[in-house]
């Protein structure tokens, strides 16, 4: 029995499950009924208009109770709730349903949903969104045609009508840009086609207008773009032609109507006055023409003789009065009119010719020529020659004139109204002396001045000599100053003057000589570039005492190491670059002065020096510019005892240190260090004639070592050595060269173009020519650099000298511009 009950229970459960898969027709008494299940169908955009939509939905399940009402609710997107009035019913019961909703607003976003009602409540479908289409259409402002001074035809076209009947179509127009609500005029078209036109009337001439098409339907007004046009003038233009003076009291005014414009021309004529005028305010006279042609004239009478008048043509029609451009003319002064002046100069005189072109209406009582050498507009009050009273051609010869003098000449004629003059013509007798042109000059390269000139006329005889003369004083002459002869005939010539001293003032002029004499051009004052130029960027490091710092040139830069700053030594290390000036580098390993320095294998080596303990050091370092690091030399053999103040130089891989100080004793030793084998070698002492010294000069030129010029006493209370020694075998044998000739003490030196340049304590720059073994002195440094120069670098074509006790700036010295050879120069 229990098995039967279990079977029946399972069967009942299966039957119940099968019954829930559909929604059968049920009565009102079902227990557990729910609200209906509703679906809102997707919006068909083809059913959406400006004011309506056709929408559909379906009742999927009644859910245990019959559907008594169904339909749709809608609201605007920006509304929070569905308004009560926005509900429409669409019957009852299950199944699909559809309805058209009207009275919507155009171009508006909506939400809509289906609903269904049973006794358990209301069920809703998904919310769908849609937008009603705009009810307005679109219109285009096509063009403005047939523009006249008072009217125009506007053309528009309806591109899209929108919904509903078109109520109006036409155009807005105004003298200023406008929007739909702005003040404007309008005109309505009576045409019912998409393309339509309107005549805009009562416009102002020569006025800027804005026009816009519009169309109105039940939804509102829609407009096209604004077009711009200008109405035409009441007439196009009237032109004032050049008036023609008739005599001293009258003239003929000429005008022309370029285009008559709209309306009948009521009158035309001319305004005229003795001053420029405007149509509105200026006082003026007027005359009216009776001519009816476009070109018209009027005779202006009662004018003043010799007076300037201003005239404007005018024209009047129904719109206004328009005037042409203002023209001016001058009535005749009644005087005669002279023709062109002919002038023919010779060596003895000047022949002149002229004509009386018009007598001014009155008889000429005198005619001739007047001239002056000072008055640029000569009159009969100056020198004159009378040639009679006829009105035809007349001529004269001006004599007793001065050679080389310019005369101003013009013809004259006299009648009852006064004296008339012709054009002025300047003329001179033909030159007996040569004639030369102006000087040309330039500086093609350092130390060279290019000069040129021209002989334009040989004068009375052939050219004997022509060229350039110059001096360091004004007005050079060929008899006593510098001369270069470049030509013996007329023409141009040019040459280059070498050995030009920079910063000097040269006075140069062209000359030419013939049998009569000599002629010079104006003197040109020429200043070549300066020999010295102060670099404005200051050093910035500690000021050093004289001869205490060490300096070298490496890779186009100068280097300055150590030195005495007051009572103590310093370890500062700087580089100098002509472009970036001074730069502080990593300091030396110790505070030292008078360090021995030399450059070999593109590396700076530093040995010894004296420290704050006043003892000579034997420390040995090298510096790498790429890493900005000092490194101690290790593993070298035969290193000498400490010393300081030796002069250093290098040949290939070997460094040489000459002289110096050790244990308060001056040395004449020569030490060589091989940077490859790391070995030291004492080359032996200098010759006995070599004065023991320190702080001197050493350099290598073509594998020859040059050294000397150092201090011969430790206290520096005696002048230094003036001798320079040389060796061509690496220090084994030495040869003494000539003395510098300086009365000062060596301060610093460098090598430039295989010559040795030094500066002494008097500021004089000396140059040693290694070819002929001679010294020559050059320019003198400015006073602020004399006596305390610390360093000297040859970089490019410039030698940089500086860091005196009086100045922290560098002086650029340009050796190619320094050509002084005159001893007396230093006494000037």
C-alpha cells in the first residue's frame, strides 16, 4: 500500500510541473496569481514623425488573472515620472497590440513602455527610447542678383519642407549682421515653388547689406545662411582730368562721367579754390557745364596770375552729388618760358645756348645768361651776359673762369611781368689737371688692406703716374709719404698693402699726375681691426702672484695650475676656452706653486713644485682632459729629487725639465722623462754660460728645444736672463742665440706659427724668428696688463694674455695684425 501512495504522489508532482509551462485560460479564483508579463516591442523609426509614433507590444503571460487593460505610457527624457495624461489604452486580454500616439512635440527625446493590468496589479515592459523628427525644414540663401543703388533681387531655395503647410517664405535684410530675433526688415515672396525670389526695395546707395532667406510652417521659422552684398553708387564715378591753363587769368577744367549710374544727371561742372577742399565744408567756387556728353569742360575765369588752384569735377542726380579726385594747376605768371640750356665746357671757357620758348603774351625786353660759383640758383644780380631781346635761339661764351671751380648757370628772359629763369646747370672748365675717383678699401685678410682708385680724366696731357699714397697722419702727399704707383692712363686700379698695423689710423688717398700737376682724392681715414681686445668674462679664481702659477696649452684650451695666493699655495686648476671662457676643473692633488708642467702624447704631466712647507716636492701626476682626473705616475725609474720652477717642454714621447730650484739653490740641470718606458735621464748640466735660473721659457719648434729667459736670483731682485738657448739633439749640446734686447723681465711666452712670442714686464711683446734667429718687438699691452702677466696661450690665430695683478680678464692679441717695426712708435 505504501508503494501505491508513493507512486501517486510522484505522478501528481509530474502533472503539476507540466501544467506550469503554459498560461491556460483560468477563472477568477486562482490562488497565487501575479501581475502580467509584458513586452515593449523595439521602436520602428519609420513610424516616427514630428508629432506621432506607432508602437506595439504583447502580453506574454496573464499570470493567473485575466488582463483587464493594456496600453502604453510615455514621458520626455528629462522628466522624472510618467505624467498621468501620457497613457493610452489598447484593449484587454492576451496577445499582441499596437497603437499610434499623437500630439507629441517635434525634435524631442522620449521614453515609452508597454503595460498590462490584472487584479494583482500592473506589469510593465522594457523602456524604449526614441526622438521625434524636427518639424522644421531647411532653406538656402542662394544669391543676391541685379544689385543696383536702391534695390536688389534675393534668391532662395527650400531644401526640406519639414512637416505641415508652409505659411510664409521670404527674406530678412539689414545693414548689420543679425540673428532671428534682431531688428531687421523683411519681405514675403508670393511664389509657391521651392525656389523663390524677392525684390529688396528702398535700399541706400553704396551700403553694406546682409540678407537671409526664411520659411515659416506650423512648427516655426527656419533660415538659411546670411549673404552680404553692397549696393552700387548712385552713379559709378566721375573723373577730374588735368586742367589746362589758358593764360594768367583763366584755365580750362576737364571732366568725364565714367558711368552715369541710376537716375537722370541734373547738373555737372566743377568746384575750384586756392586751397585743397572737401565737398562738405570747404569754401569754394563752382561753375556748371551746359554740355550733355560724358566728357565736359568749363572755362574758369577771373583767376589770379601765378596762383595754384585745386579743382574737382562734380555730378548731381536724384540721389546726391559725387565729386572726382582733386587736381591742381597753376595759372601762368605772365613771364616768359625758357627752353633747355645747352652747355659745352672747354679748357678756355664754357659755351652756353638757350631759347625763349614762349614770351608769356608780352614782348621780351632782355634775355641772356647768369651764373655764380656760390649761388646754386643764380639771378641777374649775379654775373650775367645780355644776349638781346629776340625770342629765338641765343648763345654766349662764359670766359675769365677759374680752373677747377664749379659754376651754376641758367638762362633768363625779361618781359612786363618780370624775369623768368630756366633750369640750373652746374659746369666747370675742362680740367687741365687729372681727375680721380674716390678710394675703395677693404681687409681681405689679417694684416692686409686692399685699396683701389680710378683716374676718370687725364686732363690736358697724358698721365705720368697714378696710384695710392698713405701715411699715419692726415693728408699724405707723394713727395714725403708712402706711395704705390699703379697706372699711367685713365682707368681703375687696385692693390694690397701688407704689413698693416691693427688699431692704427691710416690716411689714404688716390693721386694722379700729368705735365700740369698732381690731383688728390679726398682723404679716407681707415682703421683696421684692433691688435688687442679685452675679453669681458672674468677669471673668477684666486689671484696669483707673478710667476707662481704654471700654464700650458692642450687640445685648443689653456690650462692654469696652482700658484701663490697671498702667503699660501693653492691647488686650483682651471681651463680657458675662447668660446666658453674659464672653467674650474678638479683640483690638483696638493697645494703647490711653480709646478713643472709639460704636454706629451696629448697628456698634461705635472712634477714637483713647492708646498706650504716651503719644500720642493718630487710628486709626479698626469691629467686626463676626457675624465677630468689627476692620476699619480707609478713605476717610473730614476725619478729626480724634488724641485720647482723648472721650464718644461716635450719632443714626441719625452718630457724635458730645464733649470729650477732645489734646497734654495738654482739649478742648471736638464732632466728627460720618457713617457713610454717610464724612465728618467739626467742629460747633464747646461753650458757654463747658461745662467742658472727658474721660471723661464721652454718650447719645441721642429724638434728643436728653445729655453731660457728665467729668473737668475731667488728673490727676483735682479733682471732675468735675456738669453735664449737651443738644442737639436735632445739636450746633449746647446747653442746660445741672440739676446731679446728687452730692458724688462720675461713674464710669459708661447709659440705661434713656429715663432716664439713673449711679453716682458714693460708690457712689450717680443717675437723670436727661429729661421733667422732674430728678435723683434711688437705692440705694447694696455697699462692694466703690464708687469704681472701670468699666462699666455696660442689658440687658433689668437694669443690670449692675461690674469695680471690688476685684471682678472684675458686680453686677446691678434699677431697677424701686429706689424709695428718703428722704435719711435713707443715714444708717441
